[in-house]
C-alpha cells in the first residue's frame, strides 16, 4: 500500500505500478500493513510533480495597436514554463513570465515560420507555434486568415484541483500595501485570517504583509527573501490567527521558509516545511487525512505574553506544545520577540534536536 496525495492506494500483491488520475504536485509515502490492516511501517514523504501534457500554445496574436507587432501567448499550469526558443528549438533562453505575453516586432514582410517559436516546460515537454505570421499584412498562414488565431490556451490542470497542488511556484508573492482581513497574494485570497478579542466577542482584525530574509543558519544566505511577516494592526488585546494546513504548504512551495505572525513585538515563527508531529498526527496522515483538513489556530496575547497554538482535525482539537509525548506536538516553532529574527533560525535549537 502507499499514500498518494494524502489518499490511501491499496495494491494487490501482483501489482507493479500505479498511474495517478490527476496532474500537479503529489505527495507519496509507502506503507506496510499488518494482518489487522494497521500501518506497521511508513516511509518518508516524497513530493512529486506529475505533468504529462505539453504547454498550451504558443499562439501568435497581432497586437491591437500595430500589425508590425505580435504577442506570443503560452501557458502551462502544471510544472510551469522553463524556456523559450525563437529559432526552432536550437537555442533556448529562460522563460520570463508576463501577464501580457512576449511582444515581438518586425519589418513589413518579415515572417515567423510555423514551428519557429518553441516553449518548454519544467517536465521537458516542448510545444511549437502551429501558425506562422507575416508582419505588416494582418495575415497568418498555416492555420486560417487573420493575424494569428489568438485562441485562448486550454488549461490542462483540472479546475477542481486545489491551488496548493497546481505548480511549483503556484503563489505569486505580491501582497497588498493596505491592511487586509484575509491573506491575499497575487490577487488570490487564502484561508488565513485574523480575529481580535473585544468586549462583545471576536471581531475581524486587520494585518499587513511583507517579505524579509531570515538566515536559516550561520553563514547560509538565501538568494531571495524567504520569510513572510504578517503584522496585526493592533496588539492591545488578544489576537487569534486562523489558517488551514494548505496555506503553509503553498507558501513552502513558493519559496517561503518561515511564516511569522506578529502582535506588536511578540512573534510566533512557523517553519513552512512542517511543524506538527506526534503519534496521532502520523495516524491521521497515514489514514489519508488531507493537509487541508488541519485547521490551525494561534492565540497571541501580547499584554499577557501568552501564546497558544492548536489544531482541529476530524472534529478533535489538539493543543500543540513541545512535549513529544503528546498525541500531537509542535516542533521548530519559535515564540518570543521580533529581536529573534536578527539571529539565525536554527541557533535557537540545540543541535541534538535538529
């Protein structure tokens, strides 16, 4: 038996392979069952990307403002686009994402041949333009009239998939400058919110988001900002952060190593690679319970200097403390003041714990 994308897959003793029925990012673990059907041994988790389809496009569309310009439109919602070629695939350059596509210009009468432009995704699939283009005469060849069909790309990742299983860097790390009640990144609203304790009960709270760099260890300098800091607008009363498990998984997939939740100078830093353990946690995961079903709550009370991290899953709530004897516990989570971010993250943990 094995666990594919947090689902149990049972194979008979003669089965030699299994083909997933969906594309995107999958998690795989192998398990051995005893005679009672319980998990006797469980392997580490392997994260895979399944992409069996080539990119959609490239499509050539005449620019609205000139017939001497053409837009190259292409998409790949599984592994993402890695490179583009303008000489039939002989040489390649890194693909730079753009909302408006690549813009090419030419002189009147110059031609882009069929299959001259090629794109390659991270899985190695290559696609070519099936229509040519003639600059200056508003006509394509090899596929009908007009300056390129411009038909929209057909996305081959199932629309029913959750965004956390889409591509390697599914989250665009751009955040609104104004305060928000729910975390929004790249125009995508995520399931992370803040509530404030008022006399009449909990009310929605606002927070800001910013990216920064936190050294993982001494001498290890990240190539890009690796920490997302969310700061509550008010810390004069208790704040409660709520987020589902797929949020930190998505942040991890997008290059964020640490999620820092702040109330005043009081912070809780969570490693997005994972921070929950315990026998009950292992049992639920081995039983196929999805990461998205783990609902985390972080209570921060700066005036009282109190923090409580808990998780609710399958109708049960577990307080996450550092005691590894508990059914569920937390690990590698830092609680303290913002000054801690001036030191390497792993400097706060004894070497035997890491």
